[in-house]
């Protein structure tokens, strides 16, 4: 497994990371905890050293699973686990019109930190990210108090490094806050369809430098080739809404077009999607969701093939697709 530096944190992490939203088991359905635990162990065995979770994933269930499966690896420094402070008002994405006191008051950040420490079974969080952000909050009178608490948690050794998880499809909403040295990483949607980080965020990443965590490389499944016009999701699975109406048919049409680019050098759409992300040097790690050990094995095999050939990268530019299907 090839590694990359995670900004100024000092961490050197695997290019392929582990996205653990699906381990929360509340919004993604159809996988048991034992399968999730097996996927986590498979990931460690195959050289994955970066794991991304959040307090909001199953109200801490994802954190707890990771803590149980990887505690010895975490304490020994063999893996880096990043987690997130949820917005107090539970609104995703964060809205500029909301006062910061409703989103990230200092007391909420402190309380969330303590809960994540307990779930993971550690004394310090390697990387803690604000789970939403909007630069409008930098001008909120509450920001000074919140910022002081962020600094204090680092001084106390409870949070070793801080980052920002950027609003869906909106990297321009976090450019100001990421200029502050205390925020060393940015988690952002980046995939074949959504190339918006290339406009300004990646330039910032080059000059700061900034650790970039690329999330949603498969566009919630749209870039795997497994979503068809007649796909039916398990009861309660949030993707039923994400791919509602005629969206599944559109996804199938676009995936079919991408399939026409496959050849002996790039054999599957998931491989194409992951290698696309890691063809960008500003990306420190890409974090697909992996709920089964087989997902881990397939994704490791894909990224180990390296960057995509430049001619193929050029052809992918025509497949960019600006959309936002997440709830407003």
C-alpha cells in the first residue's frame, strides 16, 4: 500500500483510507456488525492505516465498532482514526444563515470530544473534524469562544490535530477557515463527476500545505455501475431517496458511458473511480465506504495499480457532472 503525507499533521497514511459511515448501520442497511468488524480487520491486514468515522454515524456506533476492532492498533500508532464533531442543530450541510451558537458552541464541541474519546477508548483523538462548515461563521460573535475551546482541547492533548469536513459539493465555503494553521486537513467530495475542489481548494492545498481527504469517490454508488433504473434499496436505506425518481436511470446512462472507457489497463468502474482520485497529487487519501472484507480486497487491488494514464484522465473531463442530490 502506497502512502502519502497528511498535510502538516506529521501522519503518513495509506492512499486508500476506510470510510466508516456505513458502519453506523442507521442510514446504510444490509450489513451486520460482524461483517463490518471483519472489514476493519481486513483493512489493517492489507495495509490501510487511515480510518474516517464520526460521532453522528449511528450515534457513535461506527466509532464504537472501530474502537473495539482497532483499539490496540490505535494505541500503538499503527493506524490513524479521524472522527467528527456533529453540528448541534443536526443540519447537513451547514447553513450560513444559522448562528454559530446553534451549530458549534464551545460546550458542544467539548462534550462531543469526550464522547468520541470514550467510544474509541483512547486518551487523545488523532484528528477531529468539524462535520460541517460555512465561512460565514468566522464573522459570528460566537466564533472567538468556539475557537478558544478548539485551541484549548489541543493544548490539553485531547485533540492532536483539527480539520474541516466541507459542505457537500461546496469547497468554496471553507477556503477562509482553512487558511488558519490550526486546521490541517480538509475532507471534501471529489470524484469523476464532482471536480469542484480543483478550482481553488487544491491550489490552497499546494501552498499551505493541506491534507486533503477525498470522500464519496463512488458518488454513493453511482460510480460503481451497480445502480440501475430498477434498483431497489433495503427498507430504511437513505439511498432510496438519494436515487429517487428518474435519478437511477440517469445514473445508469452515465455509468454506461464511462464503461466505454474501460480496457485492459482499467477493468472496472470502481477501479476507475479510485484511481482517478489518487491521480491527483493534492489528495492525501481517498475514503470509500467498505462494509465487507471483499470490498476492502477489491479496493486495495484497484489502488495498487497506481494513477490513471494521462490520456484517460483527459477523456474523463467530459464526464464531469454538476449536481447536488443531498437534502437542502
